C-alpha cells in the first residue's frame, strides 16, 4: 500500500507544480487533486490486487499521471491565451470554425505559450517517469509482500470512491478523460438548440411587411442601453442607501431621470432579459416567437446596431438576439459569470462604437454588474466597505443576520461602487461623443438580489421583493424640466414592457409599439405588476432619489 501512496505523491506533487506556475486555478487544482487521489491508487491498486506484472503497475501509474498532467498543461495554455479560466464553448467553437490557414496563424502567433505549456508537461512527466523508474527498480530488488486484507479493502475503497465521484456531474466533468468529450456534447447540444430556436422563429415570425417600421426622429441619433446585472436599487446611495455607493452617479443627478418604483418581471437573468428585449411579457411569454425583437426593429429602422458584452456569447435564445446586431463584441473569454473579468474593460469598445460614423446607432452594453460571486466583480481599489463597522452592519446584526450574510453585503456594496464608476463613465462618454446629435441612454438591471434585506439569505430570490427592485436611469439630450422629471420618476413600472420605452427612445413607430407601455410617453398608463405570480405592492413609498452630496 505504501507504494501506491508514493506514486500518488508523485502525481499530486506534479499537480502542485502546475498550480504554483499559475497553470491551474485553486479550484481546478482542488478538483483534479480530489479525482487523482482516488483514481491513481484505485486504478494502480487493481494491478496489485490482480497480481499483474510490475510493468503494468508502472504503465498504469504513468498513464494516469500523464492524463492529469496533459489536462493541466492544456488548461494552463488556455488560461494564458484567454487570460481567464477558459470557456469551453468558445474553445470548441474556435476549433470547429477554423481552417488550416487560421490554425497555422494561431500557432505561429502563440508558439511561445504552446512551447511553455509543452515544456512544463514534458519536464514534469520526465520527472514522474524517473521517479517511477526508481521506485520500480527498488521494488524489483525487494519484492512487495502479499497484500493484506486491510490493503485490499483500501484499494477497493479508493476504486469505489473514484467511480462514486462520477455520480456528481460537476466532478465527472473534471475527469481529464471526460472533460472535453462532455463539453463537446454540451457544445453540440447548444448548437442544435440554437438551430431549433432559429427554425422556430423563422417559421412563426410575422412577415417583415407586417412590421411597418417607420423612423420619425432626427437625421443623427444615438441610443445606448446599458443592461446591468443583479443590481438592487436599495443598495445605491442615489436611491437613499446609507452607504455612499453611487457618488459618481450622484454627481450626475441633475442630468438624469432616476426612476424609483421599477421592478423586474423575473428574478433571474434569462427569463427577465427575454421580456426586456422582446415582445414577450408576463401576459404573453411566447410573443417573442411571433413578433420581432428590439434589435430586429432597430435595424429595420436604419440603425447600426452594436452588442457589447461582458457575459457569455451564444447563450441560448439571447445569443440569437445578440447575433442579429451588426457588430458584436464579447470581452469575457472566461467561464461565463464565474470569472472576474471587470466591466470597465468594456469602456474602450463602447467608445469605439460611439465614434462610429453611422448616422443612427443603437448600442447595447451588457454588464456583469453585481452577479454572484460579488467579490469577483470589482478590482481591489473598490473594496471600500471591507471590514466596515457602520450603521448598515449594526442594522444587519440587530436583525440577526449571520456573518455569512453580513460579509457578502460588504462585497455586494463594493460591486455597487464599481458599477457606479462603470455606468457613470458610460454616461459621460455618451454625453461627450454625441454633443452634436440627438442622444439618449437608458440603464436598467435584469433583476436584483436579496442580500440580507428581508431574511438571512444572499443571492437571487423568487419570493422576496428585494429580488425584483431594480434601478432605472435615463439620460436624454433634451431632458424635461424639473417638475416634469419628478412626475416621470414616480411612475410605477415593470420591465416586461421595457421594449416599448426603448422603441420610444429610438423614435420608431410600428404596430408593435404601445405608447401606454412607454414609461416616458405622455400616453403612459400604469398597469398592475406581479412578482412570483402575486401582485407587487411596494413596502413603502419609494424615497425620492438623492445626489451624492445629499447621500
């Protein structure tokens, strides 16, 4: 049994080196080490249990180690290339949509990274081979005694544990032999799903002649729509929150309409975005399959459309909407929302879009915002509320909120402060770039988060109003006066009607536009709102938004 533990030490030692070199994240290292800790003694132990030749023991050991080391080297290369834990769908999409010429260019450009990963694998594999050779020679000089019953039981336990790990889908996906096959099947499934969705849309979509799109605005117009992620307005000082989480938006208060009674239609991203971007609503959730979405209508009206995102590309039906844009930029090459690619990295791409020479532009900017895990959403310099002992913490303690809720509240507020920087920067850039043309910007979130507001919980919440209460801000070149603005800001609204407000900002007339659902229209009519199937009633009259100085 000791010989198996020595061999396991060789394998785990190599994985530790890959981790120390930055080729594996701590999470990847932990999962790989857990699988190796059962796979190597379990599989190599079978050779001892079955009294196989010594060469089989060495071959099995080195085979298992080689699979894990090759997996680590591959992940290390992809991490260097993407800068993050790689999104396997992006990798596979690139592999299956390339040609020999592009492949040659890829390796010519990245040969150093390939060579580094290859060298790490070769050196560590050589070291493992030499250590295994020494161990095998020592065992040849001193033959191993027959396995005792306790050792046999341990080997069976390791092997059973290795098989049992695969009952957990997450761990099964981390098995190096299954990693890419499982992801290939996932990739093929998503491609097939997207194809089915597109065929369904093509089959059911109203004919273009029925859209009757007419643009009624000025010759030059730019509309920016910033879609936030997981933002609760109750954590924003511009809405009266005790912590000064939105100083930069507060400094723009006199330029903005800050709507204080807006709720999302759903507490989760995909369901909410479907009702924001398309005709789908709580009353008619399938309307998106029959009627054109916002991007389709904008293009029909002569807008050049941009989709600039820090989220996952080709994500189900949302990928279909994004792919309709004339220009698409996805800066997050990592594993979706599970990576800390900061929203500020979108700013150069938005600037480039604003500088484009198209007379009419719709620029959709999709942020990661404050999506869990909160502490991955901001750089260190925005960790403003770490270890803060203030009224917010005192209030949470008085309500009996646990440490595991109070600490994420600080992280969440840090993410809010960074979001404040990103959104205010986008607003200022839009103002500057469109000084000589008509322009508008709308910022809203897909949904909110419960972070100790009503119970001892952090994350999405279907049942709590805190999972739906979102911010919405609008900037317009020709803003209404203070009295009219105050009346607009008090209007109650739910975002399953938001495409009507966007069509109004875009100056687009179509039978699919209903001014009664346009929050900025004189014809707006408040409608009943529902969350989780029940009527939504605000707990109290929402306070009037305040500036940074007042907050």
